[in-house]
C-alpha cells in the first residue's frame, strides 16, 4: 500500500516580513522561509502550507488577523485571481521602493562587483491605462475559482475571453474590465464575446484543438490609432462567413479601429509570427511617435508596451551613450530598430543586429520613414552575427548599446564585446538578475559608472534597468 501523505500544516499568527521574487512576499517560521502570494509586509495572517521542501515552504493566506499599514485597496475586480497585477494591494510609492531594492540586491548579490550610488528609479508616467497592447485568449470553458465551483446556481461550462491563468495553459479567466489599457479596449473585447455568444460561434478548446474563436490582440498608439487582430480556427466546413460577420460588426461599431486584421491559425499554439495575417479594414500597421520620429508598428512588430515610459528608458540609454555626432554605435538586439533610430541623429553611424528577420525589415522601414540614412541592420543569431570578423569588416564601435531578452547575453557575445573594446557599453535589461551575471563577466575590463532603474510595468514586480559601463584602463 502507498504510504499516506501527512497533511500540510496550518501556520497561525504569522507576520509577513519582506518581499521575495515574482511578486511574492515571505515570512520566516522556525528558520524556514515561507513564500506567500498576495500578502504585504506587515500583514499578520494564518497560512495554509501548499508545498513543503527542506529549506522553504509555499503557502496561501486563509485568514487575515491584521492588515499591514502600507496596504491599499486594489482597484481591479479581478485582482488576486488574474496573475497580471500582483502588487495592486501596495501603494505605488512602495512598489517603487521594492523595485529599487530589487535592482540593488540583484546587482550586488549576483554581480559582486564595484557599484556606484544608484539613481532613484524613474516611476511610470501612468499607473493605469499605461499599456499599448493586450492579448486575450478564448476558451470554451471559463476558469472558475474554488468558491465559484461551490455555487450550484452558477452555469459552469460557459465560454470566456480573458487572460490565461498562471500555471494553467488551457484555462482562461473571463475579464470584464482591465485597467491596464485605454477603456475602449474593454468595449471591443466584450463586444467580440457578446457577438460570438449571440451568434453561437464556438470558442476554442486548447486541449482538443477545436473551436472557432481563438484569440484577440488589441493595440493602440499615441497617435490615436487602434489595431485589432482576431485569431480564428476554421474547421473542415470553413469559417470565412462567420469571421466576416464578426469583423464587420466590429468595423461598424468601432470606427476608431484603423487596422482590423484577422487570421486562420491551425497550429497548436497562438503565436502569429509565422502566420498569414489579412487586412479586413484599414491599414496593416499603426504609427507610434517618439520626439520627432515615427515608428511603423505591424501585427508582428515588437514595441515597448508602455509608450510614454519607453521614451524615458531610451532617453536614459541615449544619455549614457554620451553621443556627440562622431561615434560609431552598435545596437545589439535592436528589435524593430527603435533605439537605433532614436540615437541615430546623434551618431556617425548605427549598426543594429536582431534575430528576427521581420523585425529587421521593420527597422529598415522605420529608418526610411524618418529619413535616417546612417543606419544598417542585420538579421541573425547574435552570437553568429557579432563576431570578430564582423567587427573587422564593419568597424570598431565607440559605443555598444545592448538590450537583450530576459536570458541575457550569450557568453560568445560577451567575449566579442570585450574584444571589440568600445569606450562605453550601455546595457538595457528587463531582468536585473541576468544583467548582474553579465556585468560580472564584463568586469575584467569595464566598471559600472551609472545605474538607472526604470519602472515600465506598475503593479507588477518587473523592472527595467539601464547600466553604463566604461573602460577601466
């Protein structure tokens, strides 16, 4: 017979003491660290342990005895279920303190290098409606909380449009109102849902790979344009007429949509990078502006999702680059060339390198759109493109700006950067932990001269960080 597992304990009258990674808080019980979601330092709680290991436990709050003095009332009805905004219960000023501390801790504990005094974090201009893009999944069966499952009056198997539940790839939490984007997006999303239900359009079942309505992406821009991408999954009998009916309804009801796009995705996942996207109404792009520049953003384009804060992020990077007009700049992981084009007028030449070929084409278009003639762009894996031979062929950089993905830079890329020996390196990171690791690898020849945290995502634990490195010799 299998041995019965011991029931996991309930911990009573526990004081939450600090914040941990991934937006969780922590407490200490008998020299054991306990990670707790949704709590705030200063809360006194009872905890139900859900997972127990040798050195730590994971638990959830089952009762609050006393609320922390720094706690605030979350403004979203979906808080605590939707995994997007983990810090709405924390005043924004406190969020900024935590993010500043997070950058400091990771650069000191992981990097273990000499650091200057950090600049105060740049808080987001907006703390609500700050995003320019949201992606909503569709499901034939909505996610239900444990309390909802107990409600016998609730109809269980109803379709939903909303966000994926953390840790449950096929579960969708129905969203009535999200505060992270201009409210028009809520009306568009709910209209798609209501039309689909009224006209008996089926919603996608990710496990069974059946169902018609699959995904909705909504983007807007600071030029006032809106893009909506509806992702369908046609069956063997078709689906074109049903798709046209929904799209026409959106076009009629929302004249603000300047780019109404759609696709039939027959893959097992919802990514659209390799899909044929068609225009139902308007253009296949929207325009973002930054200073006197225009950026063409297509359905597959990457653009920072907090437009106003992106300007401050890139302004810091440009300041750290210290450009006078004579410098030769390499922009690594250039994406659609936003940073490259943003700094180009203050540089002699900028070379941008990016893995995604479509992004590089966007970067070239954005240079042409703005009459910028001193940029060159190359597509390919960074470690394969950026080599000593490439630098000998194109010229030694005075400044390297690098903005890698969360995983940071490949060791081969770091080695090539060291061999290139630029006077300055500007490292923009969305993950200070991997940034710290890379700074340690660069420490042999470079010292950290400036550190500027930037908050791009209020109410989440995510933080961007910009570091200036200068040569030691």
